[in-house]
């Protein structure tokens, strides 16, 4: 197998794997708060303490995956343009 065909096969496998992940689990952990919904702070004694709520995920700890967001956008545009 030539290197170009091998690279194409690897890209197709990664793409299909990501599509499967987005279909099975459309939400992932928030990258800013790491899925906790808030940040951690240290108090004066050095102990961990709950910080402010995460603004990116609105304290849910979850975010929609990029692939699922794109699919939802495509489906919404398709439904709006298709006559019933």
C-alpha cells in the first residue's frame, strides 16, 4: 500500500471514529473547568475551595462537541429549506 493511500485510510478511520463519538456522546467535558462546573481556588491556608461558576459552560460542566454542533447546524438549515 502506498503512503498516500495509507494516509487517506487513516484520515477516513479517524473521521468515522469521531462521527461515531459525536453520535454516541454529543456532550463532552468543558475544557475550561474540566467538567466540574466551577474553578478551584486555594484559601489562605492552602486548602482547596470552590471558586466561581464557569462562564463557558454555565456551571453544567458539559459542552457540545464541535462535530455535533456542525451536524445540528446542518440539520437545522436543511429542515428550514425543505418544504413540507
